[in-house]
């Protein structure tokens, strides 16, 4: 079974709704995400809002390769 992927925009929407006062369970149901996943996204965002949900790390390694060249 293939894993479901979520865009940065969806993750930010989930985080914003939780921060606005909706319950974790309610937001999880509305976006069809597990509560543990939504909680993980919230923790990631709170730890570093500017670099949250940067992707799979490929952009950083590509930048490093370009810098080496």
C-alpha cells in the first residue's frame, strides 16, 4: 500500500487550525490525518516555523552539490 503524501500547504493549514482553537481530533478528522501525524506536524512547526516542512532533504543536498561545482 502506498503512503499518502501531504503538501506543505496542507500541513500548514492543519497547524493553523489547531493553533486557532480547534481540537486535534477535529482537525485530524476533517483532513483525514491521524492525530499522531497532526501532533508531529505541530511540534515540527513550533520547533522551527521558518524551516518547517522543507521536504525530503533533496533541496539541501542539491544546493550543496551546486556549491561544490
